[in-house]
C-alpha cells in the first residue's frame, strides 16, 4: 500500500493478528500489499475459500479497518455497465488500534463515567448503532449490579425498571456529549457507488508548453471522499469592503453577497456601518442582472440570515466591523497555522538529527545539518563547510545515502571532451526523508509489540492464575511481567508520539 512502508505494513498485520487471528490478518495483509481488490481477487491471492474471505472482510469492515465501495465498470456490451464491489485497507485506522489506551486516557478528564463506558464499547466493537451502544452500556452496568444482588439473594423490584429507564436517559445524554465533543462520529457509507470517469481522455502528444497540471484523485481517494464527506476549512485574509463581499459569498451564498454589494454601491459609505431601507436596497438590487430575478421577500430573507445585520422599521444596518473582526480572527488562525508548521518542521529536523548523531556520529551530524536546507552540494563543498576531513567525507556520505538519509545525483562535467569529470551532488529531500524515518519508527514500534507479546506468552500461565493461588517465586515472576509489560507499553506510547508527529505532517 502506497505511503505506508514495509515496516508499517508488518506492524499493521501484527496488530490485526493479535486482535482477530491469522485468518483475518492474511486477508488484511493481502489488501495492504496489493492495494484495492475485489473479493474474488482476494480469494485467489490468499488461496482461501470465498466464504472465509467474506467473513474476514465483515470483521475488518465492522472494526473500520477496511472500506468497501461499488465501482461502476464497462460491462463489455454496448452501453452497459457492471457494478463490482472492491475493498481497500484503511492503514491509519489499523494503526489507531494501538492507541485505544491513549484515547481513553485523553478523554477521561473530559467525560463522565457513562461517556467512558460508551466510548469503550465503540472501541471494542467497532461500528454500532446508537441503540446498540446504549444497550451494551446498560447491560454491562446491570451485569455488575445483578451479580451483587445474586450474591446477597436480593430479588429485583418493579422499581428497577424505572431506574433502568432513567439510567438510559443518562447514557443518551452522555452519547450526545461524545458526539458534540467529536469523540464519536457517524460511520462512513457502507458501500458508496463510484461512477466511471466520463471525462477521462487520452493524453495529447506535443502539449509540452502547458504549465497547468491538475492532480487526479486516485480510486482510493475517490472512494474515501464518497464514503466520508469532508468539511473543508476555509481561511482568508479580509481587508476592505470588497473583501467583505468575498467573505459573505464564502460564508453564506452568492445572492446574499450580491445584496451586500448593492448596499455598498448605493451608499458609497466608508464607515463601519451601512444603513438602508428595504425599498432602497431592493432598488439597488434590481439594477443587476441577477437581482432582476428576485422579489422583495427574497431580499428580506437574505438580509435576515446575516448575523451582523440588524433591522428596525424596515431599515437594515450592516456592521462591516463585525465582518472584519471575524475575518481578522481567521487571519490570526492562519498565521498561527503557519507558525506551527515552522515549529513542526524544526521539531522533525531535530528528531532526525538526533537519530543521525546517535547512529553515525558527530561528523555525520554536521554533514546532515549542512544539507538540511535542501540545496545540493558537492563533496568538496560539504567537506569545507563542515570541517570534516576530505578523505572521510565520501564514506560518511555513502553511509547516509545507503540508509536513505541523503540523496545523491551524479553529473558529468566536461561537455564533449574525451574524459568528462563526474561530480557527485548531495542533498536532503525532506518528503522522502520523513517517509523513511516514519517507516523506521514503525519498525521500532513493531519490535516493541513483538517484545510485549513474547514476554506475555512466556508467563501466560502465571498471569492467568489468581493471586491467592500463586507461591513466592510465582508471585515474583508475576510482578516482574507486570512491570516489564508496563515499561514496554510506556515506551511504545512515547514512540507513538513521534510517529504521530511525522504522520500528521505527511498527511
């Protein structure tokens, strides 16, 4: 699967193996390595019976690890189409399964007990309806209470049904809080239909002068967009009345923006507020081609939906200052995003520089830092800038190049002479570097996961025994495995912070 790297795929397969077993993991690995496939293709590549493939896909879809979509294809005959279901692995969602404990820890302070129980159920069971989520939380809550009542031979009263109904209301309120805090969202469309690209045309030859390139969405990107509608964030820098109109057009609609423009044209006002009667506004509106299709009620409706517009005796006042303030706030947000981007870039470089320093030494660290601005340098120039011996510089650069920390390009100098000279240029391509480091972080996370599994498997019998049945040596071994597991899991969570930093920057 593009962008995830070999070690990332191995980590994802390990996670699925632990949670759902080898059979489901085999299907998942096939999708991760080969990309989007049909059910028949998965069965052929994995050599599994179609029934087992179908059940494995159900499990993966239930837990948001695979997205299905229907693709419209040419049916073979004239003017006929065929709809075939395809499946794609959701790599990021699979890796998120490592972070369930982190998710619970983050929301513990913000949510009540009922909210945590609902969130835990969704993390454990994947896609649930509201009714299923509430029923599960109630069942878990009542189960503990029934065990206690059974132990003391207490018979449930009729009032318990009323209390259950009240408890369900509490859970429902908690569920609404979860949705409002964006901890829970609606499931993606189960199987969105992806239509054929009718606009696809063969590339024209000889069109080399065109400088406009439109990046086409991949099939996977189209499927995800169809399954999960995305809320695009819009940021704009607003200055002056003309830009206010553009802001209103973006926030409301073209008609409302046209009405505001007509008010500004009619008053020629340079103040922060513009006041006009409804009749005067309508006279200005109908001067435009679009305005001539509108009636008085449509103009009134558009004015009333503006949050920064007030009305008194059919005189409407628009506060341009409010528009400017709101837009300036968005400008500040945009500036902060740019600042944060610079901070993240510096932090990413610091992370990579730390790896280079520990793995290759101080001289390699100086060389890498000199190349981190992205400009290509030849070997001698690097040696002069970093004060590294010219004899050692090529070998250090070769090690960094071999491990994908720097990129090398060979250029022949000398034109058509008998003996052209080869010059090696070295540079750091940050996008490639981030992906390489991210894959190495996945490798480290995989090693930690394997170590945790190994330690737990070694002492599984002792871990499963009750404390009162353990002797002295067994108790020590149990305490040791608890401490080791806690230490390894803590290290994994710290490593995951670095993974999130690199991954979020590459999105």
